[in-house]
C-alpha cells in the first residue's frame, strides 16, 4: 500500500510494520517484521514492478526481533547493505544479549523467541545521528533501545520505529514501559521529533498518520508531558 508517493507499507508482515522506499539510489526496506515474513516483502517488491535485487539498503530502526526478524534472509536474497545505529549493532550481531523485557510481555517474548529462529547478522553500516541514507536523515532517538532511530525526509515523512506507536483510531501512544529501556529518555526523544515538520508519520506499530502528523504529535507531546 502506497502511503505517500514512493513510500509503501508492506502488507502481511507479522510483528512490526515494514516499509518500502523507492529511493533515488535504489530501493530501501525499513524494518523487516518477525521471522517468516521475508517472502511477503519480496513478493510485494515484485508487485510494484521492482525486483528484490534492486534493494540497496535494509535499515533497522532498532534490533528487536519484531523489527529485525527477516534481515538475514533479506540480506541473503538481495545482497543489500544492512544498516543500524552503532549503539544497537552488538545486539543485532549477537555480541550482546537481546534487550531484557519486563513483566508478562517479557515471558511472552521468551516463548516467541523459542518458537522463532532469529539469525544474528553483522551490519554493513553503523549509523550515527544525522547520517544520510539516500533522501533519509537519521535521527537518533534513544529510549526504547540505546540506538533507536527515526528516519526523516524533511516536509514529507517521519519513520518513528518504536519511538511512538498508534492505536486503531490513529491516535499516538507512548511505547509500553515493559519494552522500553529508559522511559525518561524515550520521552526526551519524542520531544525531539515533535519539533520536526512532516505530514505523514509511519510507526513501527499501528496505522500510519497520513495527514497533519507533526501537528498531531506536537499536541500529543504537549498534553502527555504537562
């Protein structure tokens, strides 16, 4: 589904949302969902008249399994460069343990991890704040993880990963405390992105906001942080 010109929400991907960007330099996949959805991503690429070999970059907003679950398989298929913030790279490569999740959700994730095989992978490119990927600018937004990022095209769109999510009524919500490393830092990051201008917001979880997104986020932040 094309959300805005050249940017698609890939349907049928389990876990987190996965997006396809038709970039100037080639195709970009942003996040990959839970393991088992690589075929959904490649099928969608073909459905829009492209080929998986045209994917130049796979960018992860952070390494949680619901966002990175298909990255190794997609790398194998496309030979694209895998990109993640330098602070989160050790969790993607397996050099560092996966993020500890608290409460009942943590128990659920342990069961999920035991049922789904995640293949660690060493990223090709370590990202930093304000790096450029084609038209996208990296915005470091720590809190949910140490190296969480958003991706910004000025005046057009903001990919927020898990810095923010939306509910079924397209209302913004904070990420749950149980899956967030540092909630105070997450709120600071949200305040940071609320200063940007973008009509479209693409969350890792929930439907996109496709009109007046930055105004909606500004209002949400003002009310939430009073």
